[in-house]
C-alpha cells in the first residue's frame, strides 16, 4: 500500500501517514512539527488525504478559537475506510471537526477548492459529497459514476469536477450535470490533474502511460510513456508557455515530461517519452511538487524520517530541461523537533539516554570502543558467569550449546540458566558488531522458552534492528518462516509498547504481515476444495456400501425409548412423537433413494443382456450367409 502524503498549498509543510495510522506533520526544513493521533485510528485506517488553505472563519465560535493565531497553516482532511472524514487544524495540532459517515463505503479521494471552504469527497459507493468546511454541513451529494470512484480533481476555476473510475466523467458543478465522458483506460485511475488553463486533463491508471485528454475536442491529445508505473500526477500551473508534467512512480522515482500544444501538433506520433528522471537509490520519493516554473521539491523517506530538497529541473537562463538530476540531500535518522510547540523536557543522564528509547533518533546503537575501555563491575560479573573472561565469543557459544562434554544431570540444571542469560549478551554483541555468522547461530539455537527469556532482556535499542534482520531472512528464505515466527511472537509479546511508539518498528512488522498474508492467501481456496472433495468421497462411499449390501447409518433400525410414567408431560410426548416421525421420514427418503439406485442398476443389466442378444443374432446371420456362399 502506498503511503498517504501531501504538501500544503504553500509547499512549506508536509504531512504523511505512518504505518500505525499516526499523522506526522513536517516543515520542509526537516523539522517535525506535530504527531497527530486520532482516537479511533486503530478502528479504521486512513484511505485519502488532502490539505486545504486557511479559511476565514465565519462563525463567532470559530473566530474566538482562531484569535491569536497570526498565521494559519490550513486544514488537513483525512478520510478513513468507514466513510468518515476528520479535519485537523494544523496550526494548533488539534481536531477541528469530524464529518459524519454519510458514505456507505470508504473514502477514496478528497480535494479542496481554491478558497479552502469547500471539500469534495468521493467514495466507493459511487457518491460525491460536497461539504462546507466551516459549518461541517453537506452542501450537495450526488451519484457521479456507475462504477467505483477512485479519483476526483477540481479545475483551477472551481467550476468543473473530474471524476475518475476506469473512465473520466466531467461534471458542471453549477448545474450538476455531466458534460463530458472520456474512455480509454482499462484499469482504475490512480492519478489525475488539470492543466493550468483547464483545457486538458492528465490521467494515469498505473500502466506505464499517462494520457492527456482535450476537454474541448473530447478526445485523447497525447500519450506520455514511462518505464515505471506512474501513481501521482501534477501539472506545473506556474508556467505560462507549454505544459510540464511530473509523475511519482511506484518504484519511488519521478518522471518529467514537457508538452507544447502548438509545436506538438506537427508530430507524427502522439507518444512522448520522459525528458528527465529523478531517483535516489534505496530511498523512495514519497511526493514531488512544482514550486516554480523551473524548480520542484521532493520528499524522500529514510528510516521513518522525511527529508526534503529543492532541485532545478530547468536551466533558469536557457529554460532547457536538465535530463540528469542529482539529489544532494544528506539522509539521516535524527529527527529535528520544533521545541516551540512543546514543553522543555527534563535533562537526562548519559545512562538514561542509552536505556530509554523515545523516538527514531535514539535507535542508533552506540559504537563500542575496542581498547582502553574501563570494565565495570557488571561486566566482570557477566564474564565470571560465562566461565572465562578472556574466552572468545565462539568458544563461549560452543560452551552454551553443550559442546563441553558434560552429560550428568547435575551439570545440566544450572547450565540452562546460564544459556538463557548468556544468549541475550551474545545477541546484543552480534547486533552491535554486525557479525552475521554469530547472529545466525543465535537465531538457530535455543528453545521457545530460551527465546522468550532472551528477548525479554533485550534492550529497546536493539528491537528494530532485530526485526529488520528477521523479516529479511524470511523474505530471502520463506521456508524459515516457522522458525522465525518464534522470535517475532516473542518480540511482539515482550516489546509491544515500544513497537507501537516507534514508527520504524511498525513499518518493519508491516512488511512481515504482508509476507504472511501472501503465503496464506491460498488457504481459503484449499479449504473450499477440501470440503468439496470430502462431500464427493462421502457420497461415493455411501453408493458403494449400498451396492455391496452393507448397512449405512440410515439403514440401521431406529431404537427409541418410551417413558411409561403417568406424570410425564403431554407436551414432551408430542415433541418426542414429532421427532420420531421426522426420523422415519428421513429413513424412508433414504430407502427410496436406494430403491431408485437399484432400479437404475437393473436397467443397466437389462440393456447389457439385450446388447448381447443382438450380438448373438448378428453372428447367426453371418454364419447363414457364409453357408449360402459355399452352396
């Protein structure tokens, strides 16, 4: 599932929905402004997002609440899978309104008008609802398509609404009449936008092409090709001559096309290839937007942290497109927080900082020093428990696995406790040093109780790296899923609170859930097939038993007990008689089925006898003809 994200109209802030359904609001300088959590975010996931400009308050209560805010950051709208829409005041980070569940299905697309006071919502129930953002009331609701609506887009003049399913319907909002229908896609539309003049609509269905439609001639004007699947589309409304189009693709790259209606008329082919591509290896681009006639801004995701960079895709002097655009942003896992929006936290000691993991910034494991490190009493005690403080890690691991040759019952009992305590230290050392061979030995050794106790004493800073390693191993070798499930269940059970609070851990588990769902997707089909086979086998056994003369459950005599006591309730007697009659009727039906089967068998035998008789007659006639010929 692609991550929901959007820029604000000024391109100064950015909002993204995490895997745990929390909304993170960023400044484009990399500062985390808010983390918004809806009270019912776990009940229904978000399915659509839109950011509208600030709205002038019309009610007295709204004006009182907005007093003191010199600058407003606008309204963030999120639609969930149950058909509800939540409006957030991004300036204060509070919930502004919750629009009622007027849709029967989940919200698929949201869009604001240019003023920000009207919100359009489209759902899978084929309805489009027009909301008043200030009052929270419904302005209009109408059926905009006969198919499931995937995308909606408003023209720059706010007069026309384009609705996309597997085709495009264009509606005039003043009269609420359909004025245009464009067909050509074979899949549901995933991206849509108007050009600056409103004469063209660009659409994509995730099939490596972007179509441009002429709304005046009601036909396809151009086709833009891509090596990847375009998902999000945007036209550069800041250019005066020609059209520049960008698409964020499914592989995390950005493609750019240029189109000039005057010069492209002379082209023999309507197909246009991309003129520039932007990508960062291993770091997907979440969203991109044009910020001027020559520049655009991109948002990249790295370890649950969003980074931003402005790049010039055109030369400011020559206005030529740069085909090779390189990103220079430095990707880090440290989150910059806006201290003006929250209270100052109490100072922590160095020891507390290493133990308490508050966010993704603390997920980095401290690098141990190789030499000259003072050994504390706790380290000496741990070394003594392992038997020899100077022994290598391989020797200690062999000792834990029972390679010392001791086989007495007395020596095994204290050794179990040593294994549980020492596996945690070995696991920490393997994660800290990046020793894959040692880590693999730990993952393959130990019972379920040993794994549970080892994970229980694992510091929080090692939880996310361990989850990533386990998920990677399951993806590379699916046959190890059962073995790795023991570790995953122990981690989720022991560190549930930490996993919920850290987005990086939730995203790692989301990849594991997706892998499991793909593996068990065929289980329902196999269960249905098993039920059908069981039914066929049962019917075949019943038929076989009837032909061989064996008694089935229905052929057995029905034995009932009657109660002769005089104080028995008459209602109970009637009920028993009714049950016996039903059973007798079922037995008679079974016997009739058996008789019909016997009749069918008798008919087959008669037909076979007649066939044999006819064959014998043919043979006699042949003999007679041969005798005549001899005479």
